[in-house]
């Protein structure tokens, strides 16, 4: 890389940082005005109760946390070059095997985004989930017709990634009957994929899923070898 190219790249980064800083401070200013407007409305009441004080404290604290988060993203994410691939978080889900071929449902997983994306783009309510994988159960132990394709289809019916209201967070969780903590029909195996948005096109997280199966029996030939000391 020549000196002119290095200088051009450096000024390009400065320009991106200045643009990001302008957007970040504009959003922070708007948020802080809304925050202090809410506090001011409580202070103008005839009686400022302890509940009002508690609510205002939470509001101010939440606003400060959001400001710090946006500043962090400004100083880290905005300095990356457009051509540099960015790391993605990995969401891991473990479906533990329970009784009667049912699986325990895992806890939801939060997927946090750059908060700047909320203001610059209209984010969809649901993110897309793409999956692939293979079963870990021997064909003769598997239910008739249960293949890796069936396993992927069952997981698609079981999982959803929805955006929390007016936030830069998607929640990856299971869809199941209300009050139930188990799911039937899953095909044991190892699956991987990605949680992403199609409009705007944006990858949110890598996805790793393990659906536990029954313990695998050791082949008879191997049993003979071990019993004979071989």
C-alpha cells in the first residue's frame, strides 16, 4: 500500500467516525430530551411521590445505559472498514432428551444489535432463520420417515426470532403450547445455521443446535472384542 493510499484510508475512517458521531449524538440528544420531559412532567405534579421518584430514577438510568451503549458502538463498530468481515455472536440451543421421546425446551437467547440500526432502518418484527444439519440416530433406530430434512423442518416450526418492541434486540425462543415445557417430534442431531434479516440484509448471529437422542448401542463385534480383551 502506498503512502497516498494509506492517507486516503485514514481520512476515510475519520469521515466515517464523524458521520457516526453526528448520528449518535443526535439520537442521544433526542433521547435525553424525552427523558427529562418525562421527569419534568412528574415534578410539575402537585405531589411528587416516592413511586414517581423510583420511576424517574429507572428512566434516567435506562437512558444513560443506552447512551453508553451507543457510544461504545460508535468507537468500535464505525471504525471498521467496509471490506472487513465482522464477527458474529453464536446462539447455542440444547434440547435435552426427556421421557417418551420429548425434549425440554431451552431458555430464550437474546441477540443484541447495533442500536444505531434502530434509527437508521425500519427493522422487521421477525428475523429469518436458516438451518441445516444431520441426524445422530442410526437409521434402524429412527422413526419411519424421520430424516435430517424432517429434523430441520421440525426446528423451523419450533423456533422464532422476534424483535423486542422498539429495541435493537431480537429474542430467539421456542414456540410451544402455553404452559408446556417440552416438545415432541424433534429429530435428534446436530444442526447449524444463521439468524438474519432479509430487509435490510444483515446477519445477526450464528446458530448451533443440539437435539439430544437416546444413548447409542455399541456394535456386537465391538462388544466381543472388549470381552475378549481385544
